[in-house]
């Protein structure tokens, strides 16, 4: 009876669906990909607003999807989908998280912040070499589409890649694979 009462209380809670999923064991890799992408976008937006690396790291761990961390690298975009507060466009729907956030942002601030985040995630092992490579490679492959929406994307990507290489986050081979204008 106690378990049923507890379940009834949890089901009445309208917010914090993620917590409910975790309580009942529906978490991690069992969540839909769209949900995970949305959560990673939210994580990165919050990081850009707060600058709290430890909170971003905690949120990434809480998602329980280490096999999907390449998506975070892909979504490093300043201000989230479509730039600060903007909606995501059709071409944008295919863009990687962390790197694309930088490409859609403006200025050096988001670039430096994302490099710092990627460095910490790299050093803690939350993002592996393979995931880093996969995330950047996806951006490289879609740079043509991204450039249609963000004309300065090539230059921003080159800057991001160079900073990541200088800080030891990516390999020389990955840096050299960056498409040139």
C-alpha cells in the first residue's frame, strides 16, 4: 500500500519529469534522442548564463548517457539553438551541440567559455577522445549548411579548433581535418 501511495504522489507532480523517470528506472539510454538533445541544449545554455563548470559537469553526469556525450561536443553553440534565445531553424536541426552553439554565437566570450567546458569534460573523462572526434567531425561535415545560416561560421570554427588544440583538448589530426575556407 505504501508503494502505491508513493507512486500516486509522484504521478501527481507535474514538473520534474526527469526525476520521476529516474525514480522508476526510465533514464539514461532509454530516453528518446530528442529529449536528450533538448537536455544537452538546456545544459549548455545554462552554462553560458552561469559560467558554472561544475554544475554543467553534474548535469551531464545526471543524464546517464556517456555513449551520447559526443552530442554535447556537437552542440557547443553560443546562446543555444538559433543563437541567444532564438528558435532553431530547419538547417539548424542537424547541427552539433557545443561546437554549433559557438558558431551561432557572437564574440570571443562564448568561444572561451566552451573551450573551458570542453577542457574540464576532457580532463575528467566525461568526454572521451572518440566522442570529441565524433562531435567535431559532425560539425565539419555540416559546416556548409551551418554557414548558410551563420556566414562567419568558418572563422569561428577555426578559432575554436585552434584554441581546443592549444589547450590539449583535440588532436593534431582533428585540428588538421578542420575544413578551410
